[in-house]
C-alpha cells in the first residue's frame, strides 16, 4: 500500500448558483493523510468538511484540483476508489429492507467477496461490535447508537484501505459517543487508516494522530495536537478583572519573572505565561499589596480552541 | 470491546469485478422483492382477474339472458371481447407492476431515506447502478405479466374463450422482454422527476389515463372512427405494448405494423434508459 492514503492538491468544489454568486464549498484544499493514521478534519458547521469527504468518496465531483486515494484518482477512476474505501455517511444509509446481517453480507459481496467469505466476515464483525444478537433484526428497529455501530461494521466488511467517517458522533448521547471512540481507537491500533470529520474539539483532541483545521473550504493548518499547540505557543492566557485601574499592576507585571507579556485596558489585565500557577500567585500577591480587589479571573490553557482562535481570529463555534 | 479484527488475514481482500457488483446489486433487489412475493402477486393478479371476470364472464352471461350485452361476440368476425382483453391486460400488468417495482422504492431511496448513498458506493459506475435498477424492475414487470396470463386465459363465460395463437412465440418472448424493460426504464424516469410526496397522484394523472387510453380494451385500428383520438393515443407508450402483444398473440385482429411496434419499443428503451441514467447520475453525484 502506498505511504500516502489520501492526497489532495488544490482541491476545489464550487457550486454554481443561478443569478447569485458562485459558492466555493471547498477552496484550494491540499491535504496528505498517511497510511495508518487517524486523521481528524476539524471545523465548524459549513466549513467544507462534508463536501471534502464527499469528493474523496466519489459522491461529489470536484471542480478543480486532484484527489487520490492510495494513488487512485477519485475523478478518473471512481470505481477503483470505491473498492478501496469504507464510508460512514452523516445520515443512516443502512439498507432498510435488509437485516443487520444482510447489510454486512451484501456490502462484502458488492466489493467482490463470495457469499461465504462475506458471511464469515460479517459474523466476526457482529461479534466484535456486540451485535450478534441483532443479526436477524431489521435495521428499522435499531436505536441510533446501534445503527451507528452497524454502519461502521458495514463500512469495514470489505477491509477498506481508508475508512471515512463523516461526523460519526453528532446526535449521539455521550455514553454512545465514548463507546464509539473506543471502537475507533482499537481500529487505529490495528492499523486502519481513518479520516473522520468532526465539529467537536474534544473528539479531535481525544482520538486523533493528526488534525487538520478547516474553515471556509480551506485547510488552515495540519499537525499533531502538540504541534498545533506549539504553533500558537504553549502559553496560558490569564485574564483578570479588578475593581480599579490596572496600569500600575501591568507595569510591574512586565518585569515579573513568570510573565511573558502583559496587556491592560482599564480594569482588565491580560497576562501570557508559560507558568500559569506562578503568574497567578504573583498577580494575587501584588494586587493585594496595591490594594486592588480582584473581581474575576479566566484561565485559557493552550487547546484546539486557542489554536482555532489564533488561526481565524474568531471564537470556535460548534 | 476486544479487537475489531481488521487485521485478520483469514479472508483474502476482495477485488471483485464490476460485473460481480452488478449481479450482487441485482440479487439484493430480487431478494427484497421475493420477500414481498405474496402481496406482489395479489397486486398483479387482482385487477386484471376481476376485470376479465366482470367483462368476459359476468357481462356476457347477463347479455345472454337479456340479449342486449355489447360484450357478447360483438367484434368483427365473431372475435370475443376476451380475445381483445388478453394482450391489453397483460400489457397493463407489465406497466403497473413495472411502475410499482421501480418508481416507489427509487423515490424512497433518493429522498426520504437517502439509502441511495449506500448503493452508490458499490464499486460500479453510477450509470450502471441505474441500469441495474431498471433490470431489477423489468424482471418484476415481466413476472407480473406472466402471473396474469393464466387468469386472463381461463376466466370467461362459455363460448367467450379468447382465441390466442402461440405460433409466433419468438415474437411473444421478444415483446414481453422489450415491454418489461421499457416500462421499468419509463418508471425510473418518473421516479426521477416526480416529487415523492405526490406518489399517489401519479396514479391518477399518469397510470389511469395511460391504461384507459392505452388500447387495452380496444385495438388501435378500431379507433379509426375517432381520428383525433387515434393520433393522440400514439403518445402513450402503453399503446405500443398492447399492440405488440396483439401482434404476437392475436394476429387475426388488425394491429399496428409489427416492425413499427418493435422499432418504437427499442427506440423507447434506448431513449428512456439514456435519459433516466443521466438524470440518475446527476441526482446522486453532486
């Protein structure tokens, strides 16, 4: 298998609108996902995540650029790409006319397995996903969490090179979501290449080897969580609100050992620090010496949220 | 949760051909259809069977007592009404069940359930998926036509038996196959353009006029006494199916020239399959 599971170069999808302005859902997106990685495409709703996954899974035709799955071009050879991918779409697309078992069996057979191979593989997966007792159930009778498990099991019946999950946990209750995370983690351990999209920061932080931050159809940055945090600096931001002017305190803070930089505006003092505990202690002590009563303090530790804030200048909206 | 076993080497990674995927998709559709076999049969048989019961059995019997029935051997050369009905009712069955088998599930998959996204991911070209759906519908339409056969053949009053000629069996087989594919492709096209919420309206505005004006209950040649209608009904695909079945089964009744019929059916298939497949690809690939 090639080293790169997914490669896109300047990928674009523009929707022509009649009368109004054309809308670029994906806009010059260049991305590489290595074989064996669990990669998260993180962005707010409407950022272009689903369109990107749509192109990579041959369901959306790109209007510019190229995209390859394990070396196969999605536009030139969609059939070969379909053979190599497993997809969990945002909606429940289980075959409602078939049972749970048949859903898995037919997916394997579409991809070229014999009936026996497909049934054997389906049996294994039902066991692993704790679905064996539901094998004969019609999929309409399943709860949201169970249906999601069947969707994932079905997506890997034919051992795809790359598994795509488009917002796999949106709309699930917290417990079901955590269960899904366990499934994804164990798949990653076994070397399955996975690209998932999510608008939950914690999901990307908790699960993924690398994260790509996407907004307005553009990839803003990619890297491991540590790399992304390092890029914005591993500094905590402390924001204090006092009941008086903070000019004198800010002046002192500039020279304090634990503080990297300080800004102030009226009663608000903002400190950037690599040692938040020491900086907090220093501030409280100095403010008390200056008889400046504290009203509020906020601590923003380095996180994907601060990464997003520094990349876009906007608060992360889910 | 132990392992997901994706690294299990017991199964060789499949790399099936497109033909394999096509056949499997067809197998899936037929398995679903097989589950519905009882209600499918009832749907197929009920209307035509009752129709021949009333028009080929009840009314002629009433006529033989009252003496004024228009259905008792009223056609030229003593041809019974049931002889006219047999090809027409088989054609209607093929059309109606072709529509039911193709249009309704397609509408569901395209809109409400979006299941089509799953089928589209099977490793065949998207146009081939639409051809597969047409083939699956055609098989069911053909089956409906065959199911109706014994009923329209056997239900009739004494002396009202249909006079059928099976010597041109090769033409009959050809026409049945062409008619099934044509109606299924036509149904696919309808499924693409019609709003699913108006599914029941289809029957009122499409199926009813098509069957009433589809040369089901009268041969096309007899419409010569209403010239304008004779030309208008030529827009109705069912006319060609009914007439082609007449050409195959009841050659003594005057029918549209057989080569014209076959040409229209083949041309109709080429046109509807092409348009339906294109529309399908446009609809499911963004």
